[in-house]
C-alpha cells in the first residue's frame, strides 16, 4: 500500500459507515492483512482530523489479535480518543488488563504504556495493579515502561503514587540490573519530586551510579552526570576519587558526555581555589577536541565556543597558546565566525596579538559586510584593551582607509573615535585622513564620527573648518538627526579654537536649527547653544568644550558578575543565551530542580566505590609536599541550595542560644535609570509566574504625566502608558534591584469612574516582591491617597 493512497482523501464520502461495515465484515476479520489495512485507514483518517470516535467499539474488538502491528494501531486509537470520550474508554480497560498478562513482554509493555496514557482520573484504580506488577516484571522493557507510567499516574492522582509507595519503589529500582531502567527511574523521581527539589542524591546512590556509569547509554550518562552535580562529597578525599573515576568521560566520543563531565568537574571544585587552574587545564583539551571534531556540525561548534568564552572569564589566559584554533574557516557560517571574533579579542595577549590582528585585518575586506565591520571592531577592542599593541592596531586600521570602501572606512572611523578618547596622541594619525574620507563615507554613523573628530581635532587640520562648512551648507538637505546633532557640537567646539573661520557658519547653522528644524532634539540643542553664547562665550566654552580626561575604562570592559554565575549552569542553554535560566524558563515544577528537604536514607546499599590512584595533575603544588588541607563540608556545589540542618543545634538555636547567625532581612534598593527594552519587558512578563496584586482607592485621579514623574522620583521607570483623558488608563512600569540583575514589573489600571487603582506585580523573588509592593503603595500616599495615621 503506497503512502500516497494511505493518506489520500479520495473517496471519504461516508467513510465512517463504510469503515464500520468493513471492521464488522467476517471475511475481512478472517484475513489478517485486510483487517490490518482497514485499521490503517481508520488511523490515517484520524490523523487528517476526521472524528473516528464512532468506531470505538469496533476498534476495541480489533485489539484481540496476535498481530503486533494491528495491536499498536488500535492502542494508538484508544489513547487518542480516551480523554475526549471517557465513557467509551471504559470499554478498553478489560482488553488492556488482559494484555498486561500476556506472555509476550512486548505486548505487556505496550498494554501498560497505553493504560497509563489514557489520562483519565476515573481509570486510575484499574491501572494501579498492572503498574505495580510491571515494576517487578522479569523483562526490562516492561519495567522501564512501568517506571514512566508512574510519572503519568502522578500527574493524574499524586496521592495514589504516595499511598502505593511508588517513590520508595523507584529508589529501590535504582539498583536494577538494566541501565535503561535505572535511567528511567532517575527521570521519574526527578519529575515526581520536582516540587521538593527533585531526586535526592546521597552517598550510596552517587557511588552506585558512578560505578555503573560506563554501562549507561550516552544520553543516560549525560543524565547521570547532571544529577551528580547535586551531590555534596563528604570530604576532599572523596572529591579526588570522583574526579579520577570521571576522568575518562572527558575523552568520550560524544560531545554531550564531555560537556556534562566538564560541568561536574567544575561543580565539585568550585570552592577549591587551589585546584581550579588544574581543572581548567584538564577540561581545555576535551573542549578543543570537540571544537575540532565539530567542524561538520556548526551548531556544536557555536555551543562549544560559548562554553570556552565562559571559561575564559574564569581564567583569561587559558587558551593563549591555542589561539589559532579560533581562526575562521572559509566554510564557517556567519554566527560561528562572529563568535570566534569575540574569542580572539578575549584571547589576545602580548605574545600573540600581532598574529591575531594580522588575521583580523584579512577578514576586514571580507565580502560579508557584517563580518568585515565586526573584524574592524575587534581590532579596535584589542587596541583599547592592550596598550602595548595600540600602535600596531592603529596602523592596521589606518591602512584600511586606503581601500575607499564605504562600510570599511565608516567602521574604521567609528573605531578610531574610541581610540582617540583613550590615546589622545592617536589624533595626529587619523586627522590627515578626514578630508579624503568625507567623500567616501555616506552612512549617518560614519559621517557623525568624522564630524566628531573635526570638532575635537579640526584645529590641527588647515582645511578643518571648511570641511565642516560644506556639511553646514548641506544641513537643509535632510541629513540624519544624529549627524546634525554632532554637527552642532562640532562647530561650537571648533568656534572656540578658530573663531574667525567658524563664526559665520555657526550663525547660519544655529539660525536654521532654531527656525526651520523639525527634529525637537536638534532644535532644543541649538537653542541651548544660542542662549549659552548670548550669556557669554567663556560660559559657553566652559560648558561645551571643557577639557576632558582620557577614558581609561569603557562600559564594555566592565566585568559583569552575572557571567560568573553562569558557571553554575554550564552545559545548558543559559551559556548560549548569556543569562541565567530563571530569565527565560518558567520556574514551575517539574522544570525547576534544586534540593528539597532532608536527605532520606538510601533504600539500598550498593557496592562501595573503587578509588583509583590520584593522578599528580590534580594535586596542587603545596599539597604534593604536605598533607591535604581539611575541607569545609558546608561548601555547596554549583546550582545546589544548602539544606538546613534539623539536628539538635537547630533546636537549641530556636531556644535562643544563638548558635546560628540571624538571616539578614531583604531590603529594597532600586537602581537609578534601569535599562530594559520593550521586547525584554514583554518576554519577562509572560515568563514570570510569581505575582502579587494590589487594589487602592484613590482620592484624586492623577494625570499620566504626574504619575510617571512620581514613579521616576521613586526610581520606577515607565515602559508604556495609555493616551491622556481615558476613562480606563493603563500603565506599565519597571524597576531594578540595585545589587542584582533582577527586575520588578508592574501593570497598573486606573478606573476614573470608580477611582480604583488595580496593580499587578511580578518578580522572581517573592520576599522582595512583597517589599516592592509596599514601596509602590507608599509612593502614592499623601498625593492621591489619604495620609496614614
């Protein structure tokens, strides 16, 4: 039967009645192939969106067969219509229960999977016994199917899972002889216990999984290694033993296993500063291997580059000797090339900077315009970061000006504006090229860069004022507002240095911008300059052309602490996105896993973990000469929240003995002028589940301008608001905690008829959200609400 005829819509008139007759036809039932073909037709129509639920009784009768293909199709049909036709699903229970006792393990597993997939609460009682029997089945396929069935039942009836002791049973099955069953148990426990932090990993479980690690499939190994990041070794000796057991996983052919092992290495040694350099060196070679072997998979290369960049923030000189591994290949896609350019900037050091700049100079003439511009920008970043190489980088940039290519010249001029701000002596190199660049550059950004440099250093160039005058004469021809703003400032600055040549054109420029300009930013700046000059030239010079100190640190060079916290989410999308998972993943069980509750006792006692001899490469130099230092067992691995103790010390502390330090209460401290784009606001608002609401009865309805001004004084910024004079006014506000990257989001609706203000607040921290809500309420008291006494 061809695929075309299988899914064909021809002859569908009265198809349900026709199929019912065929399913009931004794001759069709006696022929296995014909019967299977009819069932296939039912499934094909079902996939086309045609309602086949009227054939439920006939399809259940078709399940009584030894034909495995037909049985699978019938079970698919049952699972598809059971939830929407619950009264018909009862007809399938007896058939499924009977198949759960079949001699063929494939049929037993298939029936068990179908029973647990019916998604009906009223059928849970029929699934319990087959599920418990399946957990003890002698066949591994049936057992692993039963394990996943526990998760499906948990989402229908959580109490049933607890009452039947399925969690304890799953913990016991971690010792199962089949590795896939063990893997399914880990997944099931993480799902069921997600609300309490996920599956607990104690000493016995961790050692048992490590001993059997090589038995698992590649996907299962990644899962086990991720699970072990929650485990806290008892002492430093145990950490060394685990590192030795995991060492060969860094040589695995699968990149997922390599990155998972690297994450566990970093997690175990996060608080062992004496080992971090050795660990970074150990995982460097596997990452470079993945980078080289992933040439056929650019997505893998891109992911690996992100992880390498994160490691460079921890140890900047880690890949100095391997900088050539990050040179772009001709067949690399653009996104890989761009990431390599960023890494070359990070890796550049005194001994390799010339080779890197030479390579970047070759990319500057690439046919891809974006690649060329980013390469020039990278050379400029290297010049800013490495003073010893600034002259060499500057000469390379100036040599590109001779190409007379618009986008190349534009980017070089933009980069040079940053260089002359840090290295004032560089102005003598770039100023002679300005005259020839005026005719080449057409983009607003490039012309604005030329104008800025003429304003700062035009007095060094004989024709400097005349270059500006030609632009002033063209100002009425609709140049960009960015260029006009820069032109106003440049002419003002040059007027103070060469007044006879600039006085006339400054007057014409101010007159045009004040009388004829339509852009309010340009108009207001021109009016400001006019009033400054009217007050006095010396006053205007002090404001506009006051001498500035050389820039020593640009905003891009500041270390962002959030990048360091990304190490806790190594080998995840957080590294690729450059932000923590709480910012883009809804933080609701079962998707948020931490640590929950106190650690239960291990339900089994697996064999003890073998401890290979510790390699010398993992021993710090001081440790090779002396005994190992004691380890602080309170240290918490990456991504794991410490579990509070419930022992006697905690009880004594409740009695007031002061054995535990008091927790510092959270404090609201908002950042001034937080930066957030509308797209980020919308994305965060949708993702954040944590919300609070507040209803306030106003005595006076504020105008939009008054409300926004009041919020600004409280360091709460406005994202959007309704037009004025609306019966129902809506506002969107946001604020940022000063000591973190956490934002508060507000949606406020004011009903002018009832004088009722309703606000919804969202934030990832519940405690701070409550404080922020109170801060918002107090900002309204006394202005539009009665004073509180």
